[in-house]
C-alpha cells in the first residue's frame, strides 16, 4: 500500500479569485483575519488568554518567527497577525485523535491537501504504522522507545541513522537531541537551516568570523540606511515593520530590493496605533529596486563601485580591521555598470542615482532572508554584501551591520546549542568535557546528503524532531522515495503532515507538547529557552492546558529514546531521566559546553533574557583564520536561461512553511487557491497565455524532465522572464542536485522552468 502513496499535493480544481495587490500591510484587515483564524481555532476565551501571553515576559515565545522583541518594554499583545495565526494553529480545539486515524487509511490521507491535513488538529497519542498495515494505530510511549532503540542498535554503523531538526525546537530539546545523536555515534544532524540560512552561516563565518547577524533592534533607530533584500517582512516577519517604521521616523532611508513590490514594504498600519489604523499608515520603503531574480550579487557590486568612486570609505577601519581590500578595489573598478544593468534590469542611471544615496550613508544595515540564501551563488552574494558594508566600516558600529533575518523562532538557538552536521572541534571538546561522552568527529549529512544516503541505502533510520521533511525538501519525488526506503521513520510532531504519510517500513508519530502548553514534570513546572535572530536568549513558558493527557515534552521524548538505547548498548552516564525532569540540569550542561552561557540558569531569570557574545559587534574582533574581516573577490554570476523562465518559490500570507493555514494571499490579491504561477503580462502575450489559463510547469534533470501539471496563471507585476509559485507545492520541480555552492542549500529561488498550456 505504501507504494501507492502519492506525495504530491492533490490538484486544485477551481481557479483562484484575483484582485489588486494591497497598498498597506497590517491595519484593520489583519485584525479581522487574526480574529477569524483565532476564534475559529481556539474559541473566544482561549484566544484572549493565549494572545495575551505571546511574547509576554511571563509567557511563551511566539512560534511565528525569530524577530526579536524590544528589550525593555512590551506592549499588551506584542503580536502580529501571522504570529497570532501560528499560536491559534497550535492551540486549536481540533484533535487528530484515535477516531481520526482509525477512519482514514494512509493512502486516503495522502489524497488530502496540506491545508486539510493541518486543519484536523493536534495529534493526541503516539501512533505506529506497522509493515503491511494501512492505518496508524495507538502505541504506548515505552513501546515506541523500544522500537526506536531496537532499530538503532540493529544498524551496522551509527551513521546509518539521521537525526533531523526543525527550528521551533527549544534550546533544551535541541541540546538533548544532538547529545542523543552524538552519544549514539553520529553527526548526521541535518536541519531546516540547511534549506534556509545555511548560506548566511557559511559566508559570514568566513567574512567576519561569526555565522550570525551583528545588529540589535536599537541599531535600527540609529541607522542612516536600511536595505531589505530578498525578504517579505509584511508576511514573514511582520513585527519587523515596526522597527522599519521607527527607523524611517528617525530619519533612515529604507530601500527594498525584490522582484516583487511586496505590500509590507510599501505602507504599514501599526495594529496598536489607532491613528495609523484608520489613516494612511506609515510609508516603509522610500525606494524599491525591482531586480531580476538572482541579480543581487551584481547589484551590490555596483553599490560598492559607487562608494569607492565617491571616496566615502572608512579608511581607518579598512586598514585596521580588514584584509583583501586592494584586490577587491581593483575588481570593483573594473566592473562595467552596463553589464550590471543588464543582469539586474535596473537602468544604469538608476544604479548611479541609488549609488549616490548609498555612498552618503554613515551607518548602513543590510537585512536579507530567503531571496538571497537559496541560489547557486548565495554564499558569494552574501560575501559581496559584506564587502559592501566593510567599505563604510559598517560592522561593529551603532546603526550598522549585517542582519540575516532568521525564519523559525529558534533556528538560531538550535545551531548555537549544537544542531550542526559539521560541529566545530571546540564544540566537540566542550561536549566531551561536560558530558563525558566520546563524540564523533567525522562530519555528518546535511539535508540534501541525507536524502541521497537514504536513497542509496546508506541511511536506514530517519528521526525528525519537528518539521515536515518530505514537503520542505526539494525534489519531492526523490525525497519521498528516499524516506520510504528506510526501515524506520519517526516524527516528533504536533499536527498531521505529509511526512507522516511517506513512512519507512515502520512509521512512528510521537506527538509532543507545543510551546503554548504547560509543561509539568514530576519535580514541577518547567520552562524552555530560545535565541532570537539578534542573539538574545530568553525563556518561554507555556500557559495552556495540553491538547491531550498523553502528550509529553520534547525533552522527555528524547530522554525516553536515550534511556532505551542506553540499556541496549549497556552504557550509562547520561542521566536521561533527571535531564528530562529538570531543565535546569540541561542548561547546566549547555553552560559547560558552550562559551557565552555563563550563569545560564541565573541570567535566564532576567525578564528580557541576555545577549550572547557577538565579537564583531561587541568590539570589532573577528574570529576568522587571519583575525580580520575579509573582503572576498568572486566573479559576478546570475542564473538566466534563454528558453526557460526563472522561478522563485515563495510563501503566501496564509502559510507557515509547509503548514497551510488557508488558501488566501491577501496582500498579493490572490484568494482561494495556491496552485498559481505569477507571470509578467508581456510574457503572457508573447506566449499566448491568458489569466486563469492552466499551464504545466517542467524542469529538467540530467536524464529526464519532471512535469508538474495544471497551474493557474496569474498576471502579476514581476520582471519579464521571472515567475513565482508557492512552496511546498512547487518543490517537486526543484532538482535535488541543484544546490548553492558550498552551503548545499536547495536553489529554491532560482529554478529554470518550461511552461506549456495544460494538455488535459
Ligand atoms: N507567516 C509566516 N512567517 C514565517 C514563515 C512562514 O512561512 N509564514 N516562515 C519562516 C521561515 S522558516 C523563514 S526562513 C522566513 C522566510 O522569510 P522570507 O525570506 O521573507 O520568505 P519567502 O516567501 O521565501 O520570501 C522571499 C522574498 O524574497 C524575494 N526574492 C526571491 N528571489 C529573490 C532574488 O533573487 N532576489 C531578491 N532580491 N529577492 C528575491 C521574494 O519575492 C520574496 O519577497 O520566514 C519565517 N516566518
Ligand atoms: N521550495 C522551497 N522550499 C523550502 C523553502 C522555500 O522557500 N522554498 N524554505 C525552506 C525553509 S526556509 C525552511 S526553514 C524549511 C522548513 O522546514 P521544516 O521546519 O521541516 O517544516 P515546517 O513546515 O516548519 O514544519 C511543520 C511541522 O512541524 C511540526 N511542529 C510544529 N510545532 C512543533 C513543535 O513545537 N514541536 C515539534 N516537535 N513539532 C512541531 C508540525 O507537525 C508541522 O506539521 O523549508 C524549506 N523549504
Ligand atoms: Mo526558514
């Protein structure tokens, strides 16, 4: 039966409803949408209770995104529409309980849409899909741990197991998860970062010696210029709009660089400001550069050229703190602006004009997200952005710096506490000292490599701490085929998703407590900690009654597996049970393993948490090989194709990654449908295609072409030759082998696509 499972999202039969894209973000429609989704899922009382606790000092960290809260003040409901949706989605009254799982076969469920699957609600008890069975059936916690431990010890090598992590996982759960993997003997710790900000980590570590951003919220108030590139904050980091609005009020310029004119970058009506709510709102970007997909490296080269030619350089910073300037200068001065104009689609005159404005900035911040990290040349592009910032001494000074805007609410923390397939030797040393284990040194698989390993039989057990691997990864067919070859797949999850339907020989679903829920252990109430996009570690404490009496916390699940494994391997030494009952003990281990967490348990009691050290920001210390910030010289590249369209796969306003809340993308004026392809109007005329037509999209692999059928055409203001679709539906079109150089991130924002009118 499992062979019948169709991993593709079922086709939609109705055309979407289209209207004009919106001119301002948030405002009244956001409140209506929040209320609709919140009340529908949680009911009136629960909505009020839960939303009051989001990002409250004594509440839980918003599971929506990693954007920080102000350090010293938080207003009632420091939340946004999409944060509220994320909370409501977890706190839903609906239950995917035993009735649900006994009603539907796995084959039937796989014909349902992602939206439908998610709306079934919270999973209430551990479930198993045994070989030959068509139904998931209940299983006890202990039996699940035994199945996992038996399968793990049956492997020829620990490297046949893969421990995936999604970025909502707390520091405590993530630390235990990597301890479990390393105690077992493998660094196979792929995580959602591999598909997300891996390129930022690789590039920044080489350039400035830390794989994270170097700004705090305060810097937004003293910046002269903020460039937001490849990011859609109105939908994905709505609270960032407050920071941008305040920066504008303080005199900063904001430039948006994006193939689309995203609504959030136009105007913003702050949900807690009545004057803005009923008025025009605040304008956000004072300049929009409508670039071609993947032309950002070229664009930043032109910005560097303007700065060098203007002479507005920070010569002291360059000579005291950097390496490689002379070579970079030569390269930049040799660059032909007409060539850059050709690549970016921005006229040479406009490049010069914007370049002048940029050269006059005394303090510049560059923010970016997936529009920059998911291309073949992403690492080179990010290093070009850093080169540009170094020219003006924009690292380690107020109002300036790099700001890679993280996605998942704790993805940055997970990395900090050891979720990394390429751990540093200092981390491994720290872990050995703090726990007494002998940790493996050999690098493990990242997400793409994990798929290849499962495909070839080199990996046989796949365990996931959260997430939805089959839908999040590129090349849905290959990924699902790889997972179904495993002897065991295990998903620690809160809600049903497509990965549950593409199981190995045995499939386990282990449902856990969510962020919003009270976590009580035999010794008392526990809280977890998370790190936001700006390196602040703070606590998060659930406040609602758990969705089911059978749910246990993520740390308890990891400890359960750890304990069962320890018995079989006849080892002891990790006090799994104690760790799962008292998270202070986990934090003590983190403190002993990783620098920067001194007095963790004491400092975490501070309401706003504490900042982790950030040497480039703190005192212009660069922990690179040469102890300097580095200019890197890369050839400019920009993917293009004469006979194909360049596709970016983006998020709608009604989804959280692979979790689909609804079928609308309000800001872009697309309702009631997700299987859409956004195309330039002139391209439509040239290809004899009309609004609402159905087209088939195809992408080429070495030996074959993959066709994805029946996408509705939406005419849109997008550069010629560029198209956009929503992920995860379009992941089937992204070849597994199409990855970013050096970071191995799937190139989800630049996929060459053929378009034909649908044949059926
Ligand atoms: N509500 C909500 N919030 C979320 C998420 C969610 O799904 N829903 N996901 C979370 C996660 S994990 C992440 S990583 C972040 C993602 O946050 P974003 O990166 O904002 O998400 P995307 O929708 O992938 O948007 C990418 C943006 O880049 C633009 N873009 C695409 N290609 C290029 C390019 O080549 N150059 C330039 N300059 N721009 C380009 C697109 O037009 C789009 O505006 O959001 C986080 N927050
Ligand atoms: N084409 C394309 N593909 C992409 C992207 C893109 O832009 N384009 N973006 C990529 C990015 S940036 C990312 S981060 C990845 C996301 O990849 P993932 O992190 O793997 O995917 P999510 O959709 O965030 O995971 C959702 C599932 O997590 C589970 N979950 C939710 N809350 C919890 C919790 O508290 N604990 C546990 N244990 N489970 C929980 C639920 O069961 C839910 O179904 O996708 C990537 N894939
Ligand atoms: Mo992400």
